[in-house]
C-alpha cells in the first residue's frame, strides 16, 4: 500500500516556484564559483527519480568540468555559444542511449516483454524520454541552487564522434542538447520574452 504522505503533497512555496520557474533565467555569464563533483552526483540522483515510459531512463549525461574536456567540445559549437560555454564551470552533454532497451530487465523487471517492446520503438521512446530527463536536469539544477544555460547550436555529429564513437561503453550514445551549469553573474541576461497565454496554448475539454 502506498504511504498516504506520498498522495498528499502540499504546493511549493512562492519562493520555490520563483526559483524553478517564475524568476529563473537562461544564463550566459558566470561567476568563478566552482560546482563540486558532489553537487553533480546529487543532481543526477534527483534527475533519475523523474518518471519515464516504463522507467526506461534512456538519458545519459556527460559533465564537462576540465579545460581539456571543454577544449574537445569547442570546435563543435556555433560561434555564438563558445564564450558562454568555455566560461561555464560545467557543461553537460545531455545525450541518450540508442540501445537503452538493453537495461529494461533491470529497470522494469516485472515485465518479460519490456525489452522487446522498447526495442521496437527505440527511436521514438529514446528521444522523447531522454529529452524529458534533460528537462528534469534543468529543474533539478535550479532546485539545488545552480543557474542553467540550456542550448542547441552545436554539431551533434561532431560531439558524437568526439565523445562517444571511440568509447565502447558509450558508442551507442548520441547528443541531444547542451546545458551550461554554474552560478550566474547576472550579466548579459535578456529581457524576458513574451509567453503564450493559456487560451493560446491550452484548452480544457
């Protein structure tokens, strides 16, 4: 039986909603404050708890923290993304594993057919759920007090070749998008852009 406490969550405070959504911004400039490895472990431990289809968990994350690792990424960035990425304490390659279904016996052990079901829909389920987990990463980072700068604007082919193709353990990974992490300086922020209203983007049936 489920713990009743799980079913009776209170709404988050206004301060928490501000931190996660309402006052949160995409950052382009960073302070020199480092992000400890322990924080990255805590970040992943939050991300992995977010729901995915049949718990398939296809996302894979590569945390680039060293100058050497960043130098490998630099040639594959669009020019406008170089400075903000090279100066960020951490850049995450949010990727997904094209053979994620091989882990289904571990992740969904009560269904003998889970592996085969996910293999048949690997492209759709892998990309969708990997992207979903990447979104969890953004929110989890904000929840831990980090600022984020998610972006595309890079060569997926180049990143895959540089970071995944020569590594047997990661040969089936493919990049989805990048996320810069750190503590934003507050500089170079754009004015917040408009959003669609409820009536423009949603309906209740």
